[in-house]
C-alpha cells in the first residue's frame, strides 16, 4: 500500500508539472518597449501584467523599460520588441526616415505638454513670450511650443523675438529664475514645482503661484503616447490576433487604473519606480485625464487631432510630406474593445463619467 501510494503521488506530481509545462508552451511571448522607466505614465501596462490580464489572453509579456539612449521606434523596427510606446510625431519622423511603423492604439487622447511660469512674470498667453527667456527640452519636444509662437508671429529662431533656452528634464531653471517660462508635462515637471518649498511662504508652491499655458487650448497640441507595431510584423500570419489580445489586456489595465486608482498606484510603486508615492499618485491622476474621456472608446484615433498633429509636424518640418496611408489604424483597437464589451458588458470603455481625484503632493514628491 505504501508503494502504491508513493507511486500515486509521483504520478500526480508528474501530471501537474506536465500541465504547467504545457501551459507555458501555450503562452505567446510578447515584448513592450516603454519610453522611460517605470512610472505611472505606463501604469496600465504594469497593471495588465501584474494582475494577470495579459496571461488571461495567453500572452507572456515582458515590459522593457526605457532610458535616454533607448529609442522605442528603433527597438520595434529592428525586431527587439513587438510593441512600443512613443509620441506620434516621433514615430512619423522615424517612418519618413525609412521604417514601417503603424499606430494601432491612440491611448492618450490629448497632449500633456505645458509652458509654466511664475505669476510675477506676467506671462498669460503665448504672445507674452516675446522678449522672454523660454525654456524647452528640445529633442522633438519643442514643436507644440514653436508652432504656437509662430502662430502669433514670434519666430523661435530669431533671438530678437525670443530667447530659447535649452532646459534639463526638470524645473531647476524656472526655480532659479534662469528662464521666464519652462516646458513641463502635466504629470511630471509641473508637479515638481508644486513639490518645492516657496521661500516666501515656507510652504509648498501652490497652483495659484503659477501661470500655465496648455497647448490643447492654444490649438497646437500634438498626440502623444500611443501603441505602435511594425507593419511588416503585423502582416505575418497570426500577428493581428496577438495584437488584438495585447490591446484588449492593455485597455483592461488602463480601465483598472481608472476605476481602482489606489491599487494601481501600488502596482507602479511595486515595479521599482524611482519617484515618490505622492508624485506617482499625482502622475496617475494626470495620466487618467489624458486618456479619459475617450469619446470613441479607449485607443480609437480622433481624426481631427491626428490631422492637427500632422499639420504641426509639417509646419515644424518634423516631416516633409503627409504620412503614408495606413500610418494609423483603429480596426485592431476596435476589435479589442468589442471583445471587452462582450466579455465585460458593464465596463465603461469611454470613461464618459470619469472624475479625477484630488491629490495632495508632499515635499519632494514623497
């Protein structure tokens, strides 16, 4: 009896291990290349991985973090990842240089770029940039700003009109008074100012201490974070099916971050971010504002904003001709949305009733 029992135990263990091995073989390996390191800007993807949404679609997803020297377009074009995240104009520029990338899901529905100044500078509009020291990161991040200035007849290349200052990826030049207005993202650098102590009050800076120019309101905003893939890879048998599954799980991750805010912040923190808790909380709140509402459903392109992005890209000579037909497609995102709607009929895929939370920043973003 003892021998038989032991044999039974061994048999059960072998069957179990075989099932695990078989399940692993059934999973499709997929890589996602981010633009930067782990932070709430990419919360939906980390949530989809950590909460098993990708696994539920049969995908074994590896999230590749970005760095200064990593260009997601190059990684995807060379086969180093199936999917990448980048700003639309940067992918358009890469395509004009000879790659074949396609936007398959426009996750961010609006731009997060701002120009921030202290109230005492008197800068309240783009026209007020004339004669000022205006900061920008460059590296393709200046196009919304430059197009806005040209629209009011300020030539960013003419130092008699305005002084353009190359700023680091922080707000030190604004805080030190070396620029009159600095470039910032709603979800990052803008918060960095609000995390600093105002020497005049001894308390943190407040939004009323700042003037903010939002390029969505100016009319030169360009579409930013989207999911793209290599068109040649998509043409391979089975790749579109993989893409739909990836989008379905990714969208589900972003929906979770909208509807389960605190849990999603924890997911980001668990993935080794270098930024503090209050900063990441602020960032996720601002990222949600860029995604929601998504009038046609998350991931579906707004054709008017695509046209505006292309127009600004042409005006700024990011590209020299209209993008080729097929530079973006929404059919895969729509298929993912349809699958989500069928499986989870109560999910709000458009975020029509989305309301941001109130976030209290702490010094240094801790």
